[in-house]
């Protein structure tokens, strides 16, 4: 059944407002990044000149600001812009809990833990297979003890925030205004695009050193979007992120809850991060031996991490099948 075309206020359509939100965040990040850069470097210089390097927290924070390049400042500007505009955006849309299509889930921890185990298990199994085939080599990161905490923190925090925002608020509002399939594709596309807006590594020469101009943030935005013009990179990143968004949206609709999407998302974050700490790319992978196709149509079967390539797309699809089979069997048993 086609949902009513819900609008908020005078002619404001939720899907159009979601697109407007993304555009405003991108523009705001471009304008804010040079401001954060100037403020951060000024604070770092003050810490140095006043001898505050040994002051707890302040000295550490000043050192981080001093060593961070413009790409990191741009990333923080994007995050600040998204969070800063979120509340006005939600108020403008008139979002209420009753309109998001979610229901109480008495088995939320079962869904969360089950999703985590299936997602991380299948992703790490794929990683082990490609180690066996020679695409990666086992290697323990020398800073493993310090970095594993970051992986666990990311797996615990990032999925909760992103699922609340994308599959909770955005998808709930979009499904009030458009067909279910259209809403899922639109929100999943936004999810993919927003995750692709990250600075290149290494930075281009014009942004890798001072002076940083007022327009440098917009220059960074242009470079980011131009970098996704070739087919191989598109398949490697955008298609994988789109598939992730579609699966998480399906899981949300299947359970009418965010617990399963959060568990799946946390499992993928944990799997990618953990595998990166215990492996490294092989010489063959770096030489392009794991690419298929010819010329401009070459795409990687597997990339420099478990998020990139055609193989992760296949594993994501298999993960959705396994989840569907297991959860439907549980429903029948109940």
C-alpha cells in the first residue's frame, strides 16, 4: 500500500528535506574547516609558548591539534556541522517518536548480539580466506594494545549513533512520505555518500601545508567528490556502503527495531578494525593482482581492507541471507 505523501509545515517534503540537510552539512563543513584549523593551531601555539605541554589533558590536546593536518580538521568540521544542524533539522521536520515506525523489542539484546556475531564472524572468515589465498599476510600491529581499545569503542558507539540517525530518524521520516523501497534507497544512498566524504590520504600539496585559505574547505570538498569518478573506486566503496545501508534498512523493517541493525553494524565495524590490526596487504594485492577487468573497467576483488572490493559485497549479501533464515526460523519457533 502506498503511504500518504506526508509533508511537514507548508509544502516541506521529508525526502527533499533530507537531501537539503546533506547539502547544508557539506557546505557548512567547507566553511567551518578553515576556522577550526586557525583556532586549533592558535591554541596549540599557545600551549607551546606558555609551557603547558606537561599539563594533563591540556598538553595532550594541544599536541594533537599541532600534529593534525587539514584533513583531520575537515573531518571534525563535517562532524560538528552534522551534529549542529541535526536538532534544527529535526525541529523543522516536526519529528516525533510516534511517527518513526519503531516498536518495543523485548528481545533486543538477543537481536543485537546475534547480529554482531553473524556480521563479524562472516567478515573475519572472509579475511581468513584471503590470507590463505595470499591477498593478505598475518602481522600483529606493534601498537595493538592501544589500538584495540579504539576498535572496541568505535564498535560500541558509532553504530548506536548512526543507526539512531539513519535507520531511526531519517528512514522513519522518509517512509512516511514515499514508498518503502524508494525511502530505503534514498536513505541508504545518503548513508553511503556521507561516509565517502573523507579527506584523501595523502593530501594534495595545496592543502598539505600552510597557508590554509578561507576557501580551502571547499577545495577539499571538490577534491573528495572528484576522487570518486572512476568505476573501480565506485564499486570498492560506494557500492559496499550502499549495500550496508540497504541491509540495515531491511533489518530495521524486518524487526521494527534498531537492535538488529545496531548489532550488524557493530559486528562489521569490529571485524574491519580487528582484521586491520592483525594483517597487512601482500605485495601481490598492492601490484593489482586481485583486480578483475581491463583498463578503466578494472575493479578489485578485494582491496586494502575488508570494506573494499567485490568480495565484501558478496559476503554482505550472504550475511543478509543468513540473518533472514535464522530470524525467520526463530519467529516460527516462537
